[in-house]
C-alpha cells in the first residue's frame, strides 16, 4: 500500500485484530480509502475461554447512574473491529473523524465487492505473526457467544456467494483461454506470411 489507490479491499480472514487495526489506522489517516470484508473471520490471539472472560470483564464496565449513556458494548464483529480501530485514531478531531469516514467494514462480502480484487496484509496475518501451536480465537465465535445473532445468516450468504464466485471464475478462465488461443492462431498466421515474404528475398 505504498501508493494511493482509489479503494483498497482487504480480506480480513486470518488477520490478527490489533495488527490489522493499526495498519488500517495508519493508512486511513494518510488518506487511503479502505474496505474491510469478512470481518467475522478476524483472529484474536489467546484461547477462546480467555478471550470470553476478557469480553465479559469489558461488558461489566458501564455507567452506574444511567447505563444507556455508555460505554456501548458492540457485539457484531465489524463493530468490535471498528472500536479497536477507533481507539488508534484521534477520532474527536476533524482529521480523525475524516479518517474514519474513509473506512467501511462488513461481515461477509457484499455483492458490490464480490467481483473486485481483494488483498491481504502480510504484516498482520496470523500464520506469519503468531508462533505455530499458539491458541487463537475467531471473532465470529466470540461475538455469537456474547449476543451477535447473525453468524448463521452470514455463513449461509457466504456459501451462496462462493458458489457464484466459482461459476464466475470458471467462465472468466474459459474466456481468457479462448482469447489466448485466438491471439496465438492470429500470430502464427501473421508469422507465416512474414516468413513467406522473407523467403522470396532469400532469407
């Protein structure tokens, strides 16, 4: 992400929550627009039991006079990631508020981003950053345990999307193969004509 692109779509599957948030925070503060998809597949280091205890400790932090005034405890994976990201940005300043408007976060992959190129961030990938054998938690499981109701819905929509994606990819692959054959055939015909011409000049 050295140079600015119009929009960068990041597939969050298998990324570590804090590392991904810190990299995204830096990018959006410098003006890059980012879309995070499959937020439910983000990982958090540590066992599920440990992370659940930590989340319940967070749930207990509330305003004793009037809890409806906050702090607000988000349950959806996209909102959990958003809150981590917001904590890394000076969100109360105009610069920070403008930066947060440059990021969109989704569970699953919405149709408008399904056929666009998605990227990963190697510096935040669990397989590269977490020692093999260490325990980790998927944020979807944690969210569904603390009140997120849409895990099954997202799973169902993702299965449907994967079927369409595979069909689209195979069609595209066939079209590229046919195009390559046509170009090769045309090139061979052209080369044959050039060789015939050269042969008349004794080459």
